[in-house]
C-alpha cells in the first residue's frame, strides 16, 4: 500500500489527540510497526538507535544513525530527520529532546537498553506504553488498509488452492522442503517477505507452532500448512489442512466440528460484540463436540502491518469489535501423538457484518500428491 502524506498526517493528528486525552506529553517510537505506521520508515532492528520523538505539538524529530539516514524517505511536512554521528551518544540527544516531558509513552519493541538508558537520563518521568495512544488507531483499518489485507489474502488463497488440488507435492518430501516451496510461492504471488510457512505432518500437526523439519511426509497423513507473508506492508495468514490419502473417519468427524466452529466464530464478529465472544463461540462448539481439551490456544489475533497485533480473540479481551477491525479466526483440534487440525481465515468487521478476506475452500481435501 502506498500511504499518502495526507494519510500519515491524519494518523499523526489522531495520535496527538489521543496523547492530549490521555495526558501523554511525548511518544517515543523505535523498532516495531508504530513508527512505519506514522512515518513510513521502519527502523533497522540493530544496536544503533533509531527513535522518533513526537510531542503533542511541534515538528516530530526522527533520530537515525547517519549511515542509515539515506534509507529514510524524506517527508519534511511530517517530520525532521536528525542524523547522529558514530561518536555521539544518541540517548543524550533524545533525552535532551524530551526535557520538560513528564509523561512519555514508548513503543513496545524498543530495546531494553534504550528504555533503561532513557529512564536513567530522565528521572521522574512517568513511563507508559505507546500502544495506548497508537494501538487503538492501528486496530481500525482504513479502507486502503483493508484493500491491502485483501490483496495479501487473495495471494495466499491461490496457494491454498494449489495445495488442496494436489499441485504442491507432499508425499516423499520433508516438511522443510514443502515449507520452502510454500515460501517461494508466497514471494512469487507478490509478497515482499515470507513471515512463516509452517508445515506439520502427522503427529507433528498436534504441535500448533511446529517448526518444519526433516520429517518426510508419508501417505495417509494429515498435513497442516499455516503460512503468510507481508505484501505492500500488510500481512497474510492462512491455515488449511489436507490428507495425503483417504481421510480417516476420526479425522473427518473432528474436522466437521472444527469447520462449524470456525464459521460460527467468523459470524460472531459483529460490530459491538466483545472480542472474547468470538473465542467463546468457537470454543463452545468444539467443547460440545467433545474436543474441548484439545483446543489449546486462543481463537485469533489482530493482523495488519504485524502478523499478530491487537486485538486478541481470547477470553479476557473485552474490547468491542469496531468497523475495520481485522483479525484471524483459527480454532484448532490437536490430538497429541496422532494429528492436528486448524482452519484459519482473516476477517474484517464491517457495518454489514464480518467479511472473510480468505475465500479458499474450507473443507478437508484428500490429495494424492
Ligand atoms: Zn500462530
Ligand atoms: Zn496462521
Ligand atoms: Zn494466525
């Protein structure tokens, strides 16, 4: 997505309104996605400090190592670039720019060495998390952001269809080989980055975040594939399972329950409903089906510039779903030592009801590849 300067300016002013409302004098953003959300620039996750200093008014200052300054797309309407030299201690510069601030909100992914260094330089400051002033805004996707998420979803849907139709060879290959194949397809379909490509066969599928390894996929196994990447700055994330042969009746029975839980979870995401209700909806159906103890994770997570971001579809997340919330609905059933099943779509809340961005077939396919 090519975000316009106007859009960045709108985001900045909304963040500043939230700062005023919450009594935050200054926001400090470094590694993580809040910085690119507001400026288009992604800090390198290295030891040299990159930090945006955003006060309630005045020009925001982006402190960057001088050697990285050429990476920053200049937008003087939005922020001023302040390159720092190798022999300077950049925390001193940031601390000086924060003098007079009594409440500072700092990004979640800022390295501890910088947070600790700043807290020593700025005694008496009250520290908060920047997610409090940026997060709410990031949860509500604009129509351009939804378009970007949809384009990414369509790209992985096409790969899921290739998997389901047997165009991606499975039997005789290792999980790692299939993972590399999925990764190539993610890039070939227009993503700039692969974020993960989980391939888990047989009993490995019972581990929800299995790391694909040297295990060879055999005939008559469940193969769980959960993959996604970043396309034009926004993430895809989909899970589909296939069986390399005939579908055993116990797997078919569990999948029926999973599929109805997932679709009910999607349908539950109406504006004004608590996020945790999406979770309780899928969990109830899976429990009623007799698999409650085998559903070992939350139902979903928000998605946008990050694969996992606020809100979370989990008991205790009482935030009310708003227009533009984008999140996964991905219940699973995992039988240790045997097999695992998960079904995942990305959903956007709209005034007309929840819209699934993923359209890949939801049924469990038997493949002979
Ligand atoms: Zn996951
Ligand atoms: Zn996933
Ligand atoms: Zn997910």
